C-alpha cells in the first residue's frame, strides 16, 4: 500500500507509461498515413489528435487516479476539524 504522498509521486510515472502506450499506437497509424503522402498524413494527424489523444487523456486521468487511490492506505491522522473518538486518559471530561 502507498501512502498519500507516495501516491502523488507515483501519479506522474504511471500517467507517462499510459500515455506512452497511447502515443505508440498513434505513431503506428501516423506511419501508415505518412506512407500514403503528406496530405493524408496531416489530415490523419489532426484526426488522431482529436479522436484518439484527447479522449484517451480524458479517460486515462480518472483511471490512473482511481488505481492510485485504491492502492493508497488512509491517513492515520484525521484532517483538521474532525473529532478524534475516544481520546483516552488524556482527554478532558
């Protein structure tokens, strides 16, 4: 399990790996467009940017965040403003 701080540090490398896979697929398609000619290449590049990259990034961000949240253990110290139950012998009565 990761601490919240470790999860924040792990987000960038995990996101980089996911986007690298997405870019790899896009490069294979662009290579096919480049073989067809420069006009088809530029049209294919714009179509890929809006059809593959933008929705891919919008889908990958929440997925990576959810995976890291699932792998993160909760903090043992509550956030400010939350009552600590049963303070024990040091609590005032």
